[in-house]
């Protein structure tokens, strides 16, 4: 499993690099050079390419240690494949719920819930650490989107109907 994840990480890095390179060399805009309140039309594919590179790097780094000889024999723990599949399935469910709830709960509530749940799923159990990381991640993405890319994030229909937002 670690070899497949390592290969997937390398493919993600190469694919992301190709996307970023291509947006600078052959991406032309005919109608409008700026969309989304300030980011140029090549910005979104570039952002996805950089995200792909980042995920690929994380996969490679996480699986370099996994290629070392296994030391879990006889521990009674589930196999790596079973753990990986279960974690991926739960994370996928969390992201599906996030996409469904984001328009209703708004960026701050939905993202804070997702980050907290994902930190819990990755093994963090200290509430203070989860709270600090959640606030840091939510604030960083808010600042990056709102002030870096000038993109307004959803406030949520629930809060608008209550007169809060």
C-alpha cells in the first residue's frame, strides 16, 4: 500500500507542476482577465495545481517512512490497508457533509466543524490543541481567500434567516 501511495504522491506532484506550468505558458483569456472579485482566470487552475503538489508532497513524505521494514507484526492491530480504507471512507463522508452544509452553516461554522473532526480522526485527542489548530486553520484560509484572492466566503443561509449575518 505504501508503494502505491508513494506513486500516487509522485503523480500528483508531476500533474500539479504541469498544471501550474501550463497556466503560465499557454493559458490565454479571451473574454475577461479577472473573475471572482480579483483573482485572474488562471488563478483557479493554478491554485488547484499547487494544491495537488502539496498533497503529493504530503503523500510522499508520509510514505517514505512506511517503506521501511514493518514492525507491527504480532501487535494485533488492523492491517495498514484496512486502516487506510476506513480513514479514507470517513474523511470522504466528512467532506461530502461539508459540501452539503457549507451553504447553510456558512464558512466559519462548517469549516471549523470539519477541521475539528479531521483532527480527531487523525488521532488528536487534546481539546485545547484541536481548538487552537482549528482557529488557526480557519483564520488562515479566511484571510487567504478574503484578502489574498478577494473572494467572499459563504456566510450561511441559516445565519441570514436568523438575522445574524
